[in-house]
C-alpha cells in the first residue's frame, strides 16, 4: 500500500516541468554559491580565504554555505506539492484509489523526500565539479580535497545535506497539509525560515538554538550560527516527529472527499 502511494507520488513528481526545473535550478543555485565563494576569497582576510579553500574540507565549503538556500527551496516545493492537491481536488481522487490515509500520506512523504534528496545530491555533485574548476582558476591546490580526510568531509557533508533535506521536506509537507494553499504555504515557509527566525533571534538571542530552521540548518552545515550539530540533530528529530504526527492526525481526521 505504501509502495503504491510512493510510486504514485513519483509519477507526479517526475513530470518534466517540475523534474528538470527542480534539478537544474538547485544545481545552478549551489554552483553560484561555489563561484561566489571562490571569486571573493582573498589571500589573508575575508569570510573565506584561499588557504581555507585549500584545506581538506575546502571542496564542500561552497555547498555547505548553500545549504540554507537548498533547504528553503526543498521546503517550498514540498509544501506546494501537498497544498496544490487540495486546491486542485486531486487528493479526493487518490483517496478513492487508496482509502487507507495513513499509507497514502506515508507514501507521499517518502516519495517527495526521496525526490528532493536526489535533487540536492545532483546539485551538490554539480557544485563540487564547479568547485574543482574554480580552484584551478584561482590557483587553489585541490590535492587535500581528494585525500582520505577530504573525501570523508565530502561524504559527511552529503550525509548532513540528506538529513536536512528530509527534515525540510517533511516540515514543508506538514505546513502544506495545514494551510492547504500552495502560495500561502510557500510564503509562510519562506518568511519563517528567512526572516521571522532572524527577527526572533535578534530580539531574544537565546532562542536561536530552539528554533526549527536554525536546528535543521545546523545539521546541514555541520553546526552553524551558534547551534551545535548534535543539538540541532536531536532537536530537528523532535520537530520532525511532531510534524509527522500532527500532519498524520490532521490528514486522518479532515474531510477531503466532499
């Protein structure tokens, strides 16, 4: 039952307009971050120096810096996919074929999350290739990138991005389930992740480590902005569990067949 819902979701997600725009758009965004990192790096000062880029983790610095943008886009896509099914009435048709709502929602969540994880992996791989080319252009040695330490950093960052993308996807789907409007879901999600959390943090600095966006971002970037990786991982898992439980409760009880 879950597998049928999973494959059904993938049938919708792999339509060319969504598939190519998502994969190519995320790859372009991640690559742009890499280009900016290398173009703005200096010898002795700045956010990133050429010396830092030559270290084993230099290959993934640009990808890690792009984590928030990739996550926000994944969040918006996930939210819009769920909300649009309410607006278009396609959810009613799905429930006719699959009346077991828990299985349907589980399959849809797995399908959307896996789609966005693959899109982020593709974006990361393209960005890493761009980083190698950018390093040659700036005269940065890439030897350390391909040592055991450098490759370990690369796979670790890909793993962190995977966990964060799953979290962003599920949180986005949960929001789409609640608001049932694709446009409103995207606006609310973007506003919260980009603006609202920053405002809250500036007003009450101690709240940053308890906010969902900051927690997931800490996982994606290996610990960032004063939020530790382990703390972000644990708190992100809690938010994820709450989001899944809440979305499931609403979906099981709501009237979507009328």
